[in-house]
């Protein structure tokens, strides 16, 4: 892994924009957002684009808005299909794509005007297979942008490791939409049709196949985090158990078959840690008793694997203590979590503020 301080991707002038980028935009019942999303792709400084908008069986005005946008820009092509979910919508769009490079945009989000120029410029400049950028988290009340003026170059499986280890300094994550892929990397890599959390295995497989990745620590994608009706705003739901958790198990198996038992254990640590967090959140909300039982069943069934994962090098020793406490008594674990939230964390925040004020004197 190599840090490139104040890295600037080379500018791609009009005469240098010879490579076709296919951008697949998925849309379902987002009539209030889709025009902004598609227009942000149309306004890219990189002009050699094929924009494939997949209307996944919308029942509102989304489809008509997409057609009107296509009438105004010859690069836009709309595919209307029955509702099968975002995974299959992306698969349909990818199958129709003709570009050597592939990008994805969710229709309710939008992208900065120079996103694809920068991603492709960096990808070509660094001879990478995947280019990734940071993203802004946009809500009704604020925007969070944690960009840093640098880039990170990953060799071999370094990007895969960064992704599995959930390193905060590089927002790689599952998302398909903050990345530009060399088409060859996606050969035989598809989104699991009909499933939510479809990015989990897609991202894992793509990153595992890449020989080199470039990460731009600059937010170029704008991700809506509080759109009403968005599936990604529901932290835990029935699909958590039918789709998300099975995808995590599949990810563990994939990493093991790749010969990366170390990463499989690290992934398991974050998976089981997430279940513990879900458990505390559900109890605090005072509902979801059936979900609490399901989490207890999973952690009970996977006890040996979970205990091993929480002793991996990536694990926080404090989490190991919490897991053991949970196995002794879920009620005692919840009491510990509440005590931390009500006493420990506020005390740390108070001390931090005092230290900050003293430093300013």
C-alpha cells in the first residue's frame, strides 16, 4: 500500500476521451430524485459515456421522467423491465453495456461533475483495475464529507484486506457506486438476483480479482442516507436474516477458498460484532423480540467460530469481553452496553472537550 499525498489524477481533455464508460443507473419509484441523478451523469466532464437507465418496474412517474431525459441526450438509453430488485436491474444494465469501463449510480443519488474523469484518469495513470472514491453522506439536515487530500495505491489483495478490515481511513465498503471497474474484472461477476445487500459478494469478488486499485480520498459521490422508503435506511429487517446474513456466510466461505483464512476470521469478527450491536439496538427500541431470538440462535450456533474470530489480531479486546459476557448472560451484556452509553461515553466526551479548551489557551 502506497500513500500518494496531494495526488491529482491527470486531466483527460476532449481529444483524450477515447475510452467508452458505461454508467448503469438503477431506478425504482424515485420520481422526486431520478432527474437530478441522471442529469448529474449527463453533465460529466468526461463526455464519452453510455448511460443505461434501468427502470425496475416503477409505478410512479419515474419511467416517464427517464424517457424524457433520453429524448434530451442521445447517450441515455432507458430499459423498462418488471420489478425484480436493484441486483437484477444492475445485471440487466451490465449485460447491455458496451464500454470498456463500468460504473454504477443509484438513481436517488447524484455525482460530482468530474467524478468519472478523475476515476478514469487515476485508473489509467496508475494502471489499475478498479478506481474508488470517497463519498459524502447527505441527509436533510447536514452533509458529512471526510475527504483527505491524498490517494492510496493498493497492490494485489491489499484493497481486499482494507475492505474486509473495514478501515475507516479508506471508505471502500460494499457499495458498487463509488467505483469504476475495468470491464475484464467483472467477467462472470454478477449481483445475486432478487436479494438485498447485493453489493456484499459483488465487491468481495471484484476486489479479489483486481491486481491493483487506486483510492481517491476525495468525495465525488453524493449518497442520500435518509430517503424515506430506502431499503438501506432500515438497519435490521426480515431481509437481514434472509439475505444479509447468508451473504456474510458466503463471504467467509469465499475468503477461505481464496486461501485467506486470516481475512475470513477478520470478516467474521466484524460480522458477529455487528450482530451484538443489532441486539443492543433492538432491545433499546423495545421491539423486535423475534429478531432478538434469531440473533441469540445465530450466536449460539456459531459460538466456537465467534469466540475464535474475537481473538483474531483485528479484534478489539474490549469486544472479546463483551462477547463472553453475552454468552454468560445477554441481560448482563445489555446492562454493560447501557452503562457505557449513559456513563462512559459522555464522560469521555466531556474530558475531550476540556482537553481541547486547555490546548486552545
